[in-house]
């Protein structure tokens, strides 16, 4: 683990919601996509500061963490939207409350 210390430290600097963007930058560094303008300079600095001998491991772990974040984010979003009452349900619920003697 000591040989990956710098890569771990770099991973810990990236906020969870920024993992997908950092992964795109890492893919660009690996030559899998073009490095375009408009990327966050702090993320660029973090990704490019990982030593070459640790980069493959860094990218692999970054991918797994990014996928996990995306899964959790989408699950949370779908729970939030499924818990929201639909217009018809809300109206029926309000009507039921009015009908019950209080």
C-alpha cells in the first residue's frame, strides 16, 4: 500500500460529486479521450500529479469510486422522485383529509 500512497492521497482530495469529471480527465491523460478546455484546473492538477507508476492503479480505483457514486446518486434521485406525491394522489389525499371528521 505504501507504494500507492501518493495516488491514495490524490484520490482523497477529490470530492465524491467530482469523481466522474476526474475520471474523464484521467481517461484523457491515458489517451482515451481528447483533453479539451474547460476542465477544472484543480482536478487537472490532482490527476496529473499522480506518479506515472501509480497512475494505472489510480485510474482503476477512480473508475470504481466514480461508478459507485453514480449508482448511489441515481438511486437516491429515484427514491426522492418516487416519494413525491403525484398530482392526482395529492388531490385525493387532500380530499380525504377534508372528509374525515376532525
